[in-house]
C-alpha cells in the first residue's frame, strides 16, 4: 500500500498527540514501570522496600533518610541484588534531581513529617503512599487532601487493613444489616509498652544523623530521651501516642464499618501516663468516646499489663488489638487478619479469614495505572478522617485536668457500658500499684466538633477552651518546614 507524504505526516502527528495524551493520563516510566523513591527506611520504610520489590512492574530507584548509616544499609541490600538506586538525605533534593525520574514516593518517616512530605511530593507531581497517621494534627491532614486533589495525585494512606480480605468480606455484611443495627463499635489498642527511660539532661546526637532534618517541622530542641528513634512516638512534638501509632488502624476500622464520612459531633477522653517515671508525655492508659449519628465509637489504649505481677495483656471478648462491632443480633470481633462473627451468647457464627492487607501497596500501584482515586482502598481523605479522630481524642486528653472516677462517671452519663468500663480501667491501674489519690485520672473536656469546618466549636462554661483546642487542631511549624496555608 502506498502512503503519500501528507498522509504520513498526518498519521505521525496523530500518533504523537495520542502518545502525549496517554503520558499525561498515566505518567509511568520506561517499559511501563513505576519508579519509586522510598523516604524513611529505618523500620517501616525497610518493610516498604521489601514489599515494593516484589510487585511486578515497579522499580525502586531512590532512597532517602536522614540517618546515613541506615541509608547505606538499605542501599547496600539493593545494590547487592543488582538494583541501582540513588540516595539522598533531604527529600527535596530527591524531588528536584533532574537526573532521576520518580513516579511515586513511599513515605515512612516519623508522624510529624508525614503531611508536609506528602504535600511536597504532590506539588512535584508524584503519587504518594504515606504511612499512618497521615498527619500530626487535623489541619495539616486536610491540607494534604487539598494538595492531592489540586495536583490530581493518587495518594494512599498506609491503613493496610482496608485491603484485608476478611474485613472486606465481613464489613459489607454488617453494613447491610446481617447482624442487625450497629449499636456501638469498641476499638482496642491493648499493647504492652515499657518505660522509655529517664535522662538527666540533653543527649548527644549520633554523628550519622542530620538532626535538623530529622526534627523538620517540630521545635528544634535538645534530645531529651535515651533513644532518638521510635520513642518519638511517646512525646507530643513528634508523636501521637499509641492511639496514633497502633490505634489509628482500629480507629479506621471503626469509622469504616460505620460508613461515617466526617468527624464525630463530640469527643471526650480520660486517662494519663502511669507507672513509668520516664521521659514520655503521651498517655499509656486512655479511654475515649466519640459520638456519631449512626453509633458511638469507644476507644481504649491499654499499655500496662494485667497487673504488676502478671506479665500478660488484658482482652475483651478474646481480642486485644481489634474492633468489636456490637449489633442487635450479635457482634464481630477481629481486626488484622479478619475475625469471627458471634451471636449475643458468644457462640461463633462464621470465621472471616484475612491476609493482613498484604496487597495494599499493590492496590496503590493499580490505582496509579488506572488514574482513578475510586480504585484506592484507603484514599487520603479516608486516612485523614481516621487520623483526625485520633487527634481529637488526644486534644481532649491534652486539655485534661485531674479528677476522680465519680466526676468521670457523671460526664460519661448513661452511655452504654462506660460506667463498667471505668470500673475495669480503675481496677487495672490499682492492680499495677497505682495510687489514684497521688496520681489521679485526668479528664478532658467534651469537645463539640463542626465536622464540615473541622474545628472545635464554642464550648461555653466558665473555662472555655475552644481557642486552645483549635490551636492544637492546627499545630505550629518551624521554618522552612512549614505546611503551606494556600494549597
């Protein structure tokens, strides 16, 4: 067949236009590979590397960490396996590097960095997988959602239980009324946490760590705990306590099963930090109630063992790190790796076997290829709302004052089994040799929330804490590591 010059040129122009459109819609690298940079590679980030390496059609091309020893360790593992990567201490340098092409960023840094780094990645037109909680405060989480939408990015929250096969089977069954109307959801974070120790003064910063970059948005002060790594979870400037560390998973399950797409109308928390005289500031015993229209969510953080002489953790209905979804005609108890449905006499009905959400990164990459936010199992807005629930509980706790069980009982009123829960809470403290007269419980204010605006609204009373609560909803930043006001 003869093709004249004009027809050849027209066909070539059409092909170029089609290629350009395809590239814009699906910005993937050569050979249709997705190229990934992993930021924060010490622990969870090292796990990200392990998972991502196994996904067909995905390549790790860059690693970033402020700890040069850890960065070298993870880079060597890859180069030993003939995987070429570039390394960076500063994520901004990685995003700016014109000699390397990255399609996505997988973030596993400390909590206070999550939102800002994810926003930077969105602004650089990269898709993002960001660990839980996706934010360190409510406001910055919403700013991240805005950035994802403005820059048309695929952003997945690291709440991998949304990909668990057992939960994806049982939750629709519950939502469709399989066990009757949901009466309440109890979320449990019963995990043993020991003392982080107490130091007499500032600690030396290891020479392999860029402490200015590690601190980032947080106040730059001396290190006042034994371990820089991991124990940042238990101090407010960088962490969110166990409700924001492990508990975010169970919080997300509670809101998921309720199908609530906003914040609770009010929140209250009580508890404190007990037994350990250490440098931690977040509670290791915390009880929260969140009121939704559909049903309340009760959340418990228990980091102390059953007693000072018994080296195991308590459980409720056979579970300790899980959710219990109580319905009219039975309940579900489980979490990661599925669980069981029961009748109200505790007799097992059906097992829902799960897989721990191991395909969560795969779901992220699949959505990158489709360019459909709806394909994500944990879109960033869902991650933001569940993280914000944790933050609200912590804000009530941070604004708490010392009280006694009778006053707490009065605030809780006739809510469900809260009075019995309080008795159980007190008994466990006493079993751990806690003198509640010397170290009383702290009760936070009942925070009334405007879900649409995501702010605490006027509280009233002689000591109105609205302004303080909203200051905590937003947080503050150290220049130049500032979450932008206008996205």
